[in-house]
C-alpha cells in the first residue's frame, strides 16, 4: 500500500491484503506469546456461559475488555521487540520504555480480570440453579 506521507510503496488500497496481514499478526501473537493465548482461551470459556445465561451487554463488555487487553499485549510485544532490535545490550532508557509499556499492559490486564471475575460471579448462580 502506498504511504501518502513518505511517497513509498505500491499504489492502491487492498482490503483483503490488509485483512491477511491482520490475521497473520494475530496468529503470530497467539502462537508465540503465551500470555495472549491463555487470555483468549479464558475469555472464550467465560463467554460461553455468559452468552447462555446473561444479557448481551455483558457479552459486549467481555468482548471489549478482551479486545483492549489483547491489543495492549500485542502493542507491548511490539514495543519490546523494537527495543530489543534497536539495542541488544542493556540500556537503562530501553528498560524504562519496556517498563512503561508493561505497566500499560498491566492496567488493561487488571481491568480484564475485574470484568471476567464479575461475570464469573454473576454466572455461578445460574449453574447452581441448573443442578438443583
């Protein structure tokens, strides 16, 4: 795709190529970053009973929290990779950049945990009523 600011690349917009790149990046994140994979699995496992027992607003909140958390994890991974690529030796400034990136990810993970915990607490009584 042509970069309109740098005047580089190919002319034309190809939405299918963009979609392929998005899927490739997501596949890479899931396969090579365990923290992304297990959080997607946990969200999916929580999402199933919430879809069965709760309102669609709850489903939307879980999907939103999971999406923000995954995006944060991917950004953190990308920032760390760029830092490691730019400076292979220990550098205090690079360490601070990585720490700030990890802190941003930690905030989104905390929010995701709160959302998932609240939904688990709300879904448990439904399972108890099924067994009774």
